[in-house]
C-alpha cells in the first residue's frame, strides 16, 4: 500500500520488528517505518481484538500503539526511529510491567 519515493536519499536506520530486521530512514517515525516496511503491522485492540493500523499519524487516535525497547503503549507515530530499536506489534492490552 505504501511505497518509498525512489528519490529518498536519507540514511538507512536498521530496526528490529518482531525480531526481524527492517530498514527505515533517518527521520521516520516508528509508524511510518512500519507502514513503509510492507509487513503486516496491524495491532489488536484490548477489548474486541479488532485489527488497527496507524491512522492519524499525529498522536490523536492511539491506533499506532506498539512496544518499543520493552516499553508498551508507545504511540509509534510520535517516536522517531533509532538504530537498533526493537519494536513489537502490540496484541491487545499492555502487559503489566511492560
């Protein structure tokens, strides 16, 4: 659905998504990198288990919640990627202690 521009010359940032290496670009948010990766990055809501994708990309809707470096309930649309960042797609509610 999403494709990077062939003219995007920003440096590559390597992140891990569900343990798999993914190439992002410097300046990407976590959500932008996930959408551009072509992977299935739908999270599941806590109550109904409905699938969600990042929607507003500005921190209003909370459909982009992910676990970043072991910390759950992070809004992926507000967090810039960093080299070596570990991202897990949030499945349901946040686990206690994460």
